[in-house]
C-alpha cells in the first residue's frame, strides 16, 4: 500500500511519502518496509519508534509529531489504535474471499492451524499468527490481510461477556465454527450457560455455522452443520495409542478412516470440523486423511518427544478443565512411569477449588506416579493426589527443583495456563535430556 492511501484511510496527516509492506505494533517484529503502529498500553509504543526505524520500518503511525530519519515518513493521527482498526476495516471491506471464524473453549488454535494446513492445498489461505485472537490480534491480522487471498481463517477468543459479538462485528465472517464449549474463563462469566451464549454469538449473521451437535438449536447461522458422536459429521470409532490416534469419520453417510501422530481427542475434534468445511468447499473427503496425517500441531500443544531416556509431553501452552482431562488421558497411555508437572488452571473463579481437586483425582486414575504441582491453586490438586508429590508456590524453588529432579526413564506431562510460563520447564527438560 502507498502511504498516501493509508493516510486517507486513517484520516491522518502524512509527512513524507513511501510504500508500506506490512503493519506491526511490536518493534521486535519489524521487517523492511513495515509501518510501525505506536500504541499506548502498559508501555507507550512511541518510546520504540526509533528502534522500529533502526529495524527497517519505513513509516510510523503516531499520535505525536516527531522528527523522522531521512527517507522515512510519519502519519499523525489522534488515536493510533482507532487508526489501526480503520486499516483493518478497510481491508475487510475490500476482501472478496471467504472469511472463516473459529472459537471455542478448547482447540481454537489447533483447529485454525489444521484448517490452514488442509485448505492451503486447494486455496490461497491466510490466517492469524500465534494466538492473535483478541481485538488487537484481529486488528493486526486484518491489517495484513492479502486481498488476493481466497480463504481467511481467524480464531476468536474471549474471557469476558460481549467480546465475541464485538469481534464478529469487526471481521464479519461468512462461516463460523465452534470447536467445543467447556468450563474456561468462568471468572469472567456467571456460569457455563453464559459461556455458551457468548461463544455461540459467533454464528450470528453467518451464512453457515459448524457447531457441536448438542448446540444445533442454538446456532444462529442461516445453515448449520453439526459434528460429534451425533450429527452430520459423526465420529464412529476411535482408538488411542501412546503416539498416535486412529479414528473413523462418517460424513453425510460416507465413511473415511484417519490416522494422526497427535495423540488424544483434540485433533480428532479438529478433523471433524475440517471434514465439515471440506463438504462446504466441495472438496473430496478422501483428500483429507493424508493431510491430517502430515499435520504438526502448534508449538507447546501436544508435542510428544522421545528424548534421551525419557518421553516429554509438551502441552504447556494453556489449560482448562477439559484440556487438562485430555492431556492426562494421553499421559495415561504411556508405558513408562508417569510424572505430571501441573500448573494452575487460571480464571476459573469460584469453581477453581473443585476443578483443581478433580485434576488430582484424574491423575490418580491415570496411574501417575509423581505429581509436581506449581501455583497457589494447585494446592487442591496436591492434597487430593495420592502418590509421590511436591508442591511449589515459589517460582525460584520450583525451577531449582526441575533442574535437579531425575526424569530419566519416565513419561513427563507439562500442562498449565499461560500465566504459569511452563515453557521454561520444557526448555530445561529438553536441555537436560537432549539426544
């Protein structure tokens, strides 16, 4: 895009001229030709304008008039965030492809990545990076949307009432997808019914919705495809193994077998959704099994690694009761003695105690030998669990313990909410037991 065009879209005052290759709000992600959006948040982005220029930014969107280096330019606006959103809105209004929105309590990112992996074989696809699923992440994704794309896949997240309708109004999807709805972020909602209402808001005004069978009557899409043990896309058979999952899917009466190297139920759910979307796009379902087989999940989501003398199950990205249950199920399939490194499931509010106690029960039923619990809320897990167990609230002591504990000869699950930052734990284990 030309600087003059962007200045007109955001109703800003252009100082200089040039061409923009991408839009970034984090100076660390700047590439040659990027426009740096100086946002005001916990830290004022205006402090990083010089850094952005040094990294190759051609322009900055700023609320302040500043001197810019020779050959660079500035668009001055009253609000950088509102201007950023204006760019995203302009891109969406001029996008002629199909927009697919994905939400759910579990599996949003994995589903988004699987859909991109599959349908990029048939269409020019584009999707949000990482878990960019809030208003800022969606704005970033839309502003960088290639107008030549044919399918745009966007995950939408929420931890408060009204967030999904806001995001839906922004991206205006033609197709909406709900992966599943379980207890998650209950601190921001009164009960599970409110979570259901919030998540199903993604279907409002869409031409087609793909939702779990149990929510069929709550879908507001003009047409609805359902999936699960019942519905249009049925899971008929499933067999779990320590390092793979085999399952059969029936789609509108036709059966197809799948094999994935990703253990557990999560990837199965995402595949059912992919089959439903394939039906919409009129793609032969027989094309899907090989694409599902070659799919690798996003970082920190069910990566099973055979290290030097032990097995690491890295599912450390996030946690809620349902995803924790699935992770423990995968751990239970391992033949080696089992160790669970469990962080807190955050934002559960008044239900936190009960849900963390349930984790302790699940670990016992799964035959886990050792529990290493981190965080205040995991005290409830620690008390219920019967076996070798350790509990830490001090991060320093926790990390010190991880550095010394003998994981050799064991299968180790690492699982907890983002706030626990358990990626540090998996990094330590990899370094200690690398092949």
